[in-house]
C-alpha cells in the first residue's frame, strides 16, 4: 500500500475516533501527547488499525513509536510485510 | 447481544451461578465445561426451562489452544456478540500433604485455576476494554486467603488468583470494568460431598455448610450494574469461618 494512502487513512481514523484536530497532526508531533493516550487507549488504536488495514498490532510493536512518522512507518511495515 | 461466560459451569457452584445470572440479569449464558456432557446439558435445560438461553462451550481452560479455538469459533459465528461478564469458576482440588505431593497434582491445580483465568480472561479482555464495560468475577476460596493444610496447591492457585484480581482491577478500572473475587468456605457441592459436615460445621459460626445458590446470589450481584463501585475486592462467603 502506498505511503500517502496509509498516512491519509491513519489521519482519517485518528481525527474521527480520537477526536484530534487535524492541524495538530504532523510527522514529528508527539503521538501520545497529541492523542492524549493513556496505556489502555492503545487497545483502541490496535482495534482501529485492524479495522482499517486488517493487520493486528501488539503492545511491543509500539515500543519506540513516539511520533506520528514512526507510527505511519510501523503501519506501513506491517501492511506491506 | 451481550453474554455472560461461566467457566466450569456444568455443576456445583458454577451451575448455580449460570442459572442465577440467566434468571436475575437476563444474560444469555455461555457455559464452559471440560468433560461432563450430561451435567452440562442438565444445566442448559435448567436455564432454558426458566426461560433463559444457554450455549455450551466444551473446552479445557488449562489448554490455551483449546480455549482460544473454541472461543474464536464461537465469536466468528456470533460477530455481534459481546462477552460482558466473565466468571472464572473452573477449578479442581488434588488434596494431600505437601511433602507427598506429586508434580502433576501441583501443576494440574494451578493450570486450571490460575492459568485458566489467564487463558480465558486475557483472550477476552481486549474486546471488553474497547466496549468500555465489563464484569470479571474470580471464584477463589477461603484456602486462597488464609491457606489450608493439605491444600498447598489449591491455596497457592487461589491465592495467586486473589493477587491477580487486585492487580487487574487497578489496571482496567478506568474502562468501567470491575474485577472481584469471591472466596467461598464450605459449600455443599460434589467437591465437599465426602467431607464430614457434622464434624466440620462445629467450627463454622453459622453452624452449617453454605449452599451453592448463596454463592450465586453474591456473584450475580457483582455481575450486575449495581456493583459498579466495587472492584479489586475479595468477598468472603464462609459462614464466619474466616474474615
């Protein structure tokens, strides 16, 4: 899947399901802070990713994923593997 | 549709809980059992005769693959279903003095009571978290709270389950999921059938063994919406034998 399409789809569900302002999303922005995630909220991310891309992430996949770019990269890697 | 799952629900306390939750909370019931088809079907019949709905799920909670396979198959067949209540009741005893205890008696008891809790609950909790509501009730025992001579394996398994109850309760409370433990003392079931009630009741302040239905009443309350502010608790139901 094309990188731009992944970014577009990810931003779409983040804006819709996490009620984040699209303007706050940028590749270098802090993922946890921008989305106001606590540890349990990752389960919602996992479910949204699975519903959108058909891939299942686990907790350890998020290690080191602290900004949006790394989050897009993670999904791209999973989708295209 | 929202369901309640009771592990080890074919007989004894598990059956009483399944029947009670079906009747009082109107949940369709999933009764897990390991091998006793006749008893499981009797439980199903009791629930259905009282106007409830019951599905039997035969798997060994100690076997993670078996557990996941049966639950996954059921969830695939029921994509709109949500398991809102989990009652981890499955358990066995293999009593004996610790110095003579065989490895299989140690492991079998821990595998069913403790690993069974993990195998079932861990597999279902993610969906519960996304639904932002749930009730998890773990059947422990007075043995798991005070320890009982001759039951080092059972006491260890139930004691660990008490600690897991308290830890998990703190972890997921924010999502309106409560996790509590119920610790029965001497209750009239197959598990206590060979005990000398006349002799033992002398040390019980209430002066009798408890009924499975009394435990079911408590579990049904904890499974209801009325218990929303109770979590991480271990509630003794033992006729005053220990507090």
